C-alpha cells in the first residue's frame, strides 16, 4: 500500500461570521473543546501516519506558530505557507504542491469531521486514481453540488439539483487525496477545486474516485454551528482528540485535575472544565458548557450551552446562555446574555447589563 505521509490544510479563511472572535485569532485557531481547532486536526492526521503538514494560511503565518511545539511532540513537521492574496479553495494548494513528493491529503481548516482517513487513503491507493474526493450524503441536495458516480468513479458534477432527481445524494466533504501532478496541471493563481480543478480533471480524462465516508461532517463557520459542533463532541457524536487530554471523571464530564468546583455548585453533564477553571458556590455549569483554562464562574452564576475561552470571568449571579466569550472577557455581576451572543477578547459587559440574542460585542 502506498503511504500518505504529507498533508495540506487550507486555513486562510477570514472568519467574518465569527467576529469579533476572529479579529484577534484566525478562525482555524479558535479553541475547540479546549485546544486550537487545528491541533485536533493535526492529531488526527498523525494518527494515520502523516509526518508533514503544510498550512495554507493568510498573509500572516505568525499566529500559527503556536501549533509547532505540539506537532513536533507527536512527530509531525509543520510549515505555514502564507497566501498574501486570497487564491480561492485550490490556489494555495497549487502554489505549494511542488513542495510535496507523493500523494497527499487536503483538508479544510474549518470543517469538523471524524471521517475515516485511513479508509479513504486505502481506497485511493486501491483505485490508482489521480484524485479521490471524500463524499458525504445529504438529504436536501438543492443547496449543494452533487458528485455523480458510476460505481465509485466520478463521472460528473451537478450543481444544486432538486432532491430525488439524481441517483446520487453525495456531495463534496472538503477532504481530498491528490497526486501532486494532478493539480500541477493547472496554472498558478486563483483556482477553485469545485469549479475548476475537479471538473477540469474530468474533461482531461483523469481518474477521479468518490469515496463515501460515514463520519461527521459539520461546518463551524457561524456561532450557532460552532456551538453545535461542541454539543456534538460533548455528547459523543464524534471522538475529538483534545477531549482525550482531559480526565473523564464521570460520563459526559471532562475535568482537569487542576479545576476546582465548590461542593454546592451544580454540574450538569455534558461539560468540559479546563485547567485551573474555578466554579464557585451556588453556580450551575452545563449542560453543553466548555470552560477554558483559568475560567472563573462566580457565586450563583450560570453557564449553559456556551463556550468560554481561556481566563473568562463571570461575576456573582451572571448568566451566559448560548454564548461565545473570547479570551479574558468579563461578564459583570447579574449581567446576562441571551442565546447567540458573541463577546470578543478582553471585552467587559457591565454589571446588570443584558445582551439580547445575536448581539456582537464589540460590534462590527
């Protein structure tokens, strides 16, 4: 079997729908279940034998350096390849493909998935394809481009067909295995996998395989989807690497050995309590709550269906529901957030203030 030792992660998205969190942290580095999202992706790649990862990032690769130490500890060489100008979904991969020596994986840096990468690699190797697309099934094809196959071989792409009008309901899941020469056929510059590379390869007579994965496939690009992804992981809907780094002290309760919970605090599983998190007397945490490192939940405060990044503080009686709070954010005494609120890094919400559903603080 041909081994796939290299991978690219397309991680240059602006993350505008997750602002203000992405003003200070690139979207693929936002904490997911207590660690930067990409750290979990890299761990999944290492588990199937990948030893070298290229990150296709925006103009500034510096923020991604935080991943290097952990990658090296698990035997992965990590390189951030800047993309000074947006080159669409495939342009950055095309620009960097000549740095690779053999078949390689391509993943989107904002898709939550536990697809069987080893199975997809084996299928690619067995078929001898120029490119293998990992596919997922959807009920409503009218908002997707459908990949039509003869057996497992891709024969055409149909954009947004009405449900039931095609024999296939499989769509592109944003994970590929490519031979370097397949994408090297295309010119450098702006390039789309969906609109140009894969249709172009078919027109040239190349062999495209479509491998259907049964794993989770979820976009994390909005606050609602970001929270839904956490619910999925906490409920066991997929196995995510960062949860393996925290002790599971009870079913659905991941709690660091350095977290502190007052005796009369109420913990409602599933929850994740990170290193140094503190839950005061009378507070309620959960269900579906993630407390990052150093988070402090004050007396009689409540956190539910929310993700609090590192060093967030909730004062006495504060309530956070369906909320994302960035690093070092503060919720004052008796302050309250309704579902859909996003609070940026270092932002303070005044005592007694109530943020209505959908509020972004700061705005813009």
